[in-house]
């Protein structure tokens, strides 16, 4: 009888440990997926931001060059006149 009780206790413990492990693995997998998703989102956002910054810098540089060219042209025109 006592042996039966001990066996039942051991089986219960093993089942409990298995269940806890399963739950732990599920949680880890979920967290991993969430982390991967977050990392991918972060990378996307960073790429978008970098692209936007590069576009803005290029536009600003172009505008500066245009302004400089206009100034030079104005100065030449003034000198010619």
C-alpha cells in the first residue's frame, strides 16, 4: 500500500514536472517569437529612418548646391552688368 502511494506520488511529480516543462517551453517559444518580431520591427524602423535621413541629407545638399550656383550666377550677372 505504501509502495503504491509512493509510486503514485512519483508519477504525479513526474507528470507535474513534465507539465511545468511544457509550459516553460511554450512560454520560451512565445517570448522568442515576440522578441524576433520586435527585433525585425526595430530593424525595419531603423532602415526606414536611415533611408529618410539619407533622402533629407541628399535634398538639403542639392538645395545648398542650387543656392550656391544661383549666388554665383547672380554675382556673375551683377559683375557683367
